[in-house]
C-alpha cells in the first residue's frame, strides 16, 4: 500500500498588523502588513521599516511569511450602530477626513480617503496596544467643513462619552481644524475626559509622515489625566514630541511644515513624548480629568456671521454686503485699528460711518487683530476710542480671528440683545480669552 506524501508545515496566515517577509521577483520586502484596500484587493500593502508603504501585486508574490503576529484590537461602531460599549475601557476614534486618513491606491497611484475604521486603526500598528472603538463620521476635505459639520461632530463626541468612552480622538484635516476645535470648545463644556483633534501634514504612506507620532500622542493624551478640547500636532520637525494646544487658542501657522500649529497668546496645554509614552502638563490652566463632571452639550449656532479682513484701501462700499448678516467680525491691524480717517486726509478712506450703521441696525461688530498675538486695546489711540464709543466689541480680548468668528456664531445662537452679546463676547467661556498674557507664550 503506497504511503501518502507528508504534508508540509504551513505557518500562520498573514493578517493585517503582522510583521511579514514578502518575496516578489527575487526581492525581499519586510514590514507590517496593512489592511487591504476596499476598492482593489489585488494588491497587498506593507509598511516598510523606512516608514514608507509599498503596494505589491498578489500575483507576483512567490512567498509571504509571518515573522511576528500583530496584537491589534478593534471594536467597530457604525454611525447608527447600537453595539454596546466594550466591557474594558475604550478610546473612541472618530474620523472626519483629511490627509491623515488618506491612503494610496497602488493600482492607479492616486490618493483617496480611507473608508473603513479598520483601515485607519490597523494601518498604524503602534496603536495596537489600545482598545479602540472606531467610527467614520465624514470622509471630506478640511476645506469642505462647515458649521453644520461642527454640530454633527459635537453630537458624535457627546454620544461616545455617554457610551462610556475614556477619551475621544478625532482625525481631521489640518486647514480648518482650529475652527472645529474652537467650535467644540464652546459646544462641549464640563467635559469629563479629553477630546483630542489631530491630523497630519503628510499622508501615512510617506516616510516623512507625521501621522503615526500625532496619532500615538493623541491616544496617549486621550488616556491621560486631562479634560477639555485640544489639538495635538508635532512640536518641531522631528518625531520626538508633540504638543497639546487648547482648542480655542490654536492656529495653523504654516502651509506644510509638520510643526505648523502654534498656541496663540497662550502656553500649550501639555507636551507628549509618543514613543516614550510620556506626557506632562505645560500650562497651569490645563484641567485634570473629571469623571464626575456632567457634560453640557450646547450646539445651537447662528451661522449668519461674516468675517471681514481690513486692508489698506478697503472701500466703504465693501461693507454693503455685511448688512445681510446677523454679526460681523472685523480683523483689524495691531491693537485693533480700522481706518477712520479722523484727520480728513483726502486720499484715505473712513469705515467709521459703516461700522456705526451696522451697530445701529442691530448687527454686533467684533474686532480681532491680524497681528494674531496680543490683545485688542481700544484705549491707546484716539482712532480706536471712537470705535469703542461706537459700540465695537472686543476691548482687551486676545481671541484669534477664527475663534472670535466661531464664538460669535455660538453667542448669537442664544442671545439677541446687544448688551448681552457684548458681555458674553468679552467674557472668557472656553479658554479663548486669557486673564494675562505670558511673555513666554510668544
């Protein structure tokens, strides 16, 4: 009786998150196996040791071997899912789009948004230590964000916290992230845990990407002894540290650098060492985690607010369109200057009459500064005092223009009386106005 041939021993089946060795056309590629594209599964994607991703056609692979099994854990939640929260503590991860969730289609070479929570989590193996509940809320470019999206994001975060999330991380495009973080700073008050916005200047398939360090820092922060809304991005051009910025005191200050975000007229909240798993507070204003706090959600906005930059030569007739709005933020010069031409210079314009007419018609006018750092002070020059006498709002405030714009929407969503609007706009509500300017914050 013939003896059947012995079956060769097979290793474990490669799965996303595993460290693998793939041989293709005589070349070896070693790295972390990433989830397959939902658009084209004819390729496998490996994150190489260099940090770059490579796509390899499955038909050209002669051998693939598992060198080390991954340890990723994931519990997915669809937008309308009633799946209960995991019994163990979990961190919620909400994707709103942006570069950080983009990936390469290796068939065409095009970049497209990731469309699955599993792709987002397993695509960054460093997150495998966390129990994560992921949710794709939007998959849109940062510039397409609107106040409608801010409300949906705030509601989603509140829902996750209600379900028991220990912390929340939000992936967001960087260009308008500081608008959204400011909006949530007003909409979500008395937060019991951290809500961390993060993004990346460079997509995760690039060796120079800031995605991994930013995300790892964000998850560290989301599980730390903090509470409030923050933005987490690189501190400098290396990957050693990231900074947590207060959500209403931050701005993107560079188009492409990895350390594009800066705290404005404020120290950062905290510093994070992502690969040392260390975090320390920088600002004494940084609040501690408060599990007994009762979250207040207030998402009512009046979005009929305009933001008008002042520039040399701006004609008074440009203000005509501003009468169609319920509120106006002017972004003036320095301490809060707007052309009023008190000297009567024949080659200069004055905007004082238009400002007075706006206020007289019941439209609040809030003043911020293009100088970005420092405060509006309408008592220094006569040219400014006439603005204050006219009823312009913002004296001694150090809000960024973007935060003033978002805050005016929020205030107008609940107040119509000019006196009350002025009171709330010049009052610190969500950390947007500092009590004193610290010299080291510039």
